[in-house]
């Protein structure tokens, strides 16, 4: 017999799958398991015999049984703790179908009985329209404790959303009803601890029912709450558990919020945040250490635009690794979703500014402490001396809206809707003009706007705004390191587009010096400055490649495998190595860049097309013409579709020349 924890888990899963099958189907399924793994099949057969009788048949269990006034009709589910039957009242008082849940025969360990009775007590405290109700309970004549529950006919929430093709807003509205049920439980001191789509059924009328409080516990500190069964099995579902549950720590309301974040992610994206984890170890690693990509990355078109921004932010806030960084309550989460649906600014914002402050504090603890004291003193005195109530009220009302619009513009930029993003940022700037003391925020908005203006072909206006933004920044470069770096990099591109090479080189050197001195190794803006210097043709080719390789090493050390700045460096190294004739090395760099760009953008994006164009050139030079044609034709199609005529001409000329050369070779044979 297998004896590993993984083998036991697999055997138990197979047993639960086979236990509900008709006898004939069960025999066929068991035969398939035996063909693949005879030891696993023997273990599953033994579990079936213990559960269904010595010969593995369930005739005895299929006969009618009485639980108080209820008579079983058929078994509808089986789990590690008990069985669930469809039942009807047998005393003629009234007609009603119910679900009877009882402990599995032979499973009367003290801990299981305690858990079962605790579930009965938990359900007795809950009374909500979206929670499956406890109707009755007791002990059978044979001494088995049982529960009588509301019988719910429905589909799992993720299946229901998919099969009914619900819109994004409809999915969020349905999820908010689930939040009402969880909030009701939390208000009564009950933490569910096993929230997942299969524990949320949606009835035919579209109303949800929250099920299975079998491992729920009181939120009251000090009450016993075992994290392991006597067999060592953890009481949660991998893939929907919080980091603290994976570590074996006490689950709290915040743990349910993490699980709810995974459910919402699944409803919006169609797959979970840890999709692709191929082992229990990797699944736990994802839960404990890895940040998921925003759910909008899994979507396209209108759905992606609806999820991008607010919903991405809300979901990822639920999935913070640290308990203190998640929503304080389910009700707070529900209110945020309500604001998003109503088109109002949400209060949750990404932690970019906080992370920058913490980074600075770690590097300069005493300066940070002194700065904090000065800031507090300045703010206190400023409010006391200068800020009137009306101005403070106006600022308090405007700032969340302005920050929300800034994040919305960033989302539009990610969607390549640059014109809309420009309009949004112009509106933010116009409002900021009426507020005093917001120079840093104005400079940050200008730094975003200068880059967008370059994208829409307005380098002169962009350069003018660069100067405005730099003038607004404080004298200490560290206080606004990222904003200054973004403005300086925009200046580089402005001068290049305006064909002023001397000014461009001066701007490159200035941006590079600033980035190396004030930005952390691997920071995307620092990598952007390295890339800008690496494109300077006045520098020898080998020095440029070495410079870029150093930036790639920084990017890899940062452990952000999907960083777009890292992809840009790799792509540029690939082009330079093509220029040097190192086609194998070039292909290696381009393939790595292509994988990142595909992750971030998908096919059809200009960056992906550039990678495929360079890849086609490398393949042709290496004599792999058939593969080269595939890459070049794909790149050409994207260039033509997106109006990149210059690149389309280059790709078309290279492809035509390659095909003509091959035709001449064939004719000469």
C-alpha cells in the first residue's frame, strides 16, 4: 500500500468520487485505477469495503432509513466526515424534502463527533436567507448524530456564472449576496474556514445558498480550534486557503476574506489565481509567497476593461499575504464592490506609495523617523494656521476622486487606450490647479502624461510638460526618485523624436545617473534608464551589450519574472546580438523576452510582434526558414493591423527577400 501523505490524499479523492457511482460504473472505474496503479486500487477498494460493506456494494445503504420523522430517499453526497441523504417526512404531517447529514458509520472518533456537534451548534446560531438553514437535528436509534438541513437544488456559483453567461456586474452583484451571508456569520462569531465555489449553490431563482459549516469555528479568542485531524489532515481546501491556514495558524475573519478574494477572482477571470500550480508544494508556495496577476489579465475586450482598475484592485487587496493589509471586514469589502458598481471612487488604492515609503525607511531608518516627525509637525501647524474648514473639506472630497481618476488613466494606458488616458490626466491636472500644496502629485500626473503624449505623437508638448514637472519637484532627488526618473526618460524620447541628438545624449546621461544613484537595483525605471543608454550608438557595441546584460541580471534578481522592463532589455540585447552576428545567443534572449511580453500583452501586441520579427530574422540566419516564415508573417500581420507602417515595410521586405532567395536556390537545383 502507498504510505505517503500525497498517496493518501489521492486515494481519498478517488474513494469519494467512486462512492457515489452506481455499482456497475464503480467497478469499471476501479478497474481503470487498477490498470494504472494496482496498489492505489487496492487501497481505494479497501476504503469502499469499509464504507459500503465487505463486498463493496452499497445495497444496504440504498435501503430506506429513518431519522426521526424523516425517511431517506437516496444518498446525494459523501465526504470524509459523513454522508448526506435526500429525505422526506414520513409521518404525514406535511410534505417536505430535506437533506439529512449524518456521521459515516465506523467514523466515530471523538474529534469527528465533536466537530459534527459543533457544526450543529454553529448552524443553530445562523438565520439568513442566503445560508442553508438547519431545520432539525438529533440522534438516530442506532446512536448516530444527524442534522436536518434545507435541501438546496442548484449549481456551484462558478458553474452557474459560466453557464448563464452572466455579465461582470451581474457576477459581482451575485457575489455581494454571498458576502451578506458570510458577514451574517461573522457578526455571530462564526468563521467558515472553507469558503469555495462548491460550498455556494445558486438555486433556480438565482438566489445563493452558503453550505457546509463543518469546519467552521467561533471567532472568539481562547476557544479551542484544532487545525489538524487525528490523521494529520488539514481542515481546509488547498487552492482556496489563506496563508495563515497553510502555515497551520489560527484562522480568522481575514482568512475568510482571503478565500472570498479567490472566489471573486475565479468568477471574474474564469480561473483561479494559482492556475498552473502542478503540485501541492507549488500551490502552497503560491499561497504563501507569490503575488497573483490581476484577474483582468485573463480577459479580453469589454470584460477586461470592466475588470481593469477598481475590480483588479479590490480582488488583489483581498489576496494580500499579510492579514493586516486585507479588508478589515466582509462588510467593508461589500461596500467597496458597491461603490465600484455605482461608478463611485473606491477607497482602496494600490500600495505603491506606501511601499516606496517603507523602502526608504528600510534604507534610512533615522532619516525616515526624523522626516516623519517633521511631516507631522508641519501638517499639524499648517492645519492649525492656514487650512480653513471649507478648504479642508473640499480637499478631502476631491482627493479620493483625483487618485481614482489617476489609477483609471493608468488602467486605460495598460489597455493601449492612450487618447482616453490623456483626456483623463488633463482633467486631473485641471482640478489640481485649484488646490495649493499638491506639487508632488501634479508632478506625478505630469510624468504619466508626458509618456502618453509621446505615444500619441506629441513630443513638443511632452517636452514642455517635462520641464514643468521637474520644476515642481523638491530639491532632494530621493524624495521623488521615481517621478523624476519618469520625467527624465520622457525627455530622452522627446529629444530623439525631435531629432536633437546632443540634447538627447545629455538627457540619457542625466536619466542614467539619477537612476543608478537613487533607484533600487532592478527597479523598472532604472532598467528603462539602462535601456536608454544601451541604445546610444556612440557607445561601442560590446559595451552596450555588457551594460544591458547587467540590467538583465538586476531584473532577474528582483524576482519579477513578468516584468515588462526586463523584457525590453532582453529584446534589445537580442537585436544587438543580431547586429553582431551572434544569432544563437540573440535567439535565446528574444525567446525569453517573447515569453514575458506574451504573458503581459498576448498575441497582437506591438511588443510581441517586434519579438517575433527579430526571432524570424535569427531563425532565417540559422537556416530554419520554415520557422522563420511563420514568425515573420505573424509579425507582419500585427504591424499592418496596428498601422505600424515602417515596421510593416521592413518585415515585408525581409520576408520577400528571403522567399525570393529560396526560390532562386530551388531553380538552380
